[in-house]
């Protein structure tokens, strides 16, 4: 078995550059309290390039008390296309500033504490809504916390207007002349907080229009099971028959339309369908899916800006995030 290559250290860089190890540290960390001649800086950087030296993140964490990692704490829910896009965009925004991103799903306080103590991140983005006790423990360790909660703009720098999402869905369907709506609910109980708020928004619009509440059906993400589940919605003359459906998200909408195809039905003539998230595949559905765009790029910029401000010790300014209706052929 070949011997493992030895890791290049700051001591090796110092030896090749002909300087002390502390000088290497001053140069690489651009220490403002030390005046290093440009010639010396040049030798250090040349040695780094020659040896392929990469500073140890673990060593930096021990030295400074924090790492160059930002930890995003997500709800204990599936990481779908929307959340994946958010993480990717935040990573892209932070990398030019020297920060990498890791994410953890919030299962319980113990797991959360082990996670941040192990990483000692430069900042924590709390998108899971963990409580004040956990936040106090993190900030006491010198780690800033950026918070974002559902429908609560006063609680953090980023909030997703979940009820507004439901209002937009219902308002669009009523505008199209529909009077009896269904709601395709998720079967995964981990997203119940989001679902309940979106459904409440739908119910609010229907109540204002003096129309009955939507008929809610849990919809499996399976075409055959979805076809069986929506039978009450599409049975002519049934008291449960509806003409349009608000889906919890685009995945639910895709499953709904797949189930409709099995039954020989199609949107919007047999059942109008509107989703949420406006995922990249939405325009390629058959028919193209009408959806609510929750503005992930703008949300990512808001999260990234808040994280950088918190690291610098500045107070972030809560942005105004808008959700928008994207009209296509399904509703």
C-alpha cells in the first residue's frame, strides 16, 4: 500500500520562504497589526504556491474560536428543489467572501448543539425556528444568529409569507370563475406548519367571498394513489365535486395531474390546478403549471446579506420579499 502523502504545514512554508512560522501566519491572515515587507510577503506567497499549502480550517477554528463555515439550520422536512436552490444560491453569494456553507436539519436541541459546537461556525442561519434558549447558547459562544421564521417578519431578517401564498392561489382561481375548490394537502407531517398557513390563506379568501371552505384531500406523491385519492373531486354530481385545486406545492400538483391522466382527465378543462414554488420543471408540465413563485433568488440574497452583516457586527435590514403569481395553462 502506498504511503499517505504528508500534509503540507505552515512550518514547511516558513522553511521554504526563510521566515518564521508566525510571519507566515501574519501574511496569510493579512494581520493589520503587523508590518511585513512586500519582499517577505512575496516569498511567503511563492512558497505557498510551490508547496500547494492550504490552511487548516480546524486549526483556524482553534486559533480564532470560529471557522470560515456558515451553518444553515433547516426544518426537519424534505430538502426539495426549492430549499436546495436556496442553499446553492446562499453558497454562491458567500463563497467570494471566504465562507463555505453546511446545512443541518433541526431534529432536537441536543443534535443542534453538538452540530454547532463541532463546527464553531462564523454564523448560524436559523431557518428552522429553533427556540430562544438554543439561540442564546449559540450567541453566548460568540456566534451570531440570523433568524427567519414563517409569517413573522418581526422575528427575523427573512420571513416567508405562507398565508399570502394561499391567498394568491385562491384569488386566482376565483378570478377564473371557480366557486368550489379542493386543496391537495401533503402527506408528510413534517411540513404541517407550512401547509396549515397556506391553507389558512386559501380559507380566508373563500370566506371573504362567502364561499365554502376547500375540500382537503391528502395527496400521495404517486400517480396511481393520487388517481384514487381525487375520485371524490371528479365524480360528476358528487357533493364533493370541485372544479379547481390549490396544491400545497408543485410536487403535489405534478402528482395530481398524473393521477388525472390515469383517469382520462386533463387540466384545466376537467380540473384547474395551481401549485407553489414555480420549480424549473413547472413550464414543462403537461399542461404548463400555473404556480406561485416565492422568490428564492431574492430570499437567498437577503439571507446572505444578513449573514455577512451579522458577522461584521452590523444590524441587518429586513427585506421586503414578494411572492408572485406565474400564469400558465393549468389554471
